[in-house]
C-alpha cells in the first residue's frame, strides 16, 4: 500500500503543477482549472478515506 501512496502523491504533485502552470499562463481557463482542482481534492480525500 505504501508504494501506491507514493505513486499517488507523485501524480498529484504533477497534476497540481500543471494546474498552477495553466492558471498562470491561461487566465481565461481559470473557471475550468478551479473545477478540476476541486475534483482532484475530492478524489484524494475519497482515496484516503478508504484506507
């Protein structure tokens, strides 16, 4: 399970970095980026609640 958590954490960091990059460079996409960010947060919380 530890390996799964490490992989999830790395993937989440990559996705967060991509979202921040988009937020800085594509301000017109702010609404969509915020929706994706909230969904990502929900998925993370859902994942950790099952352990």
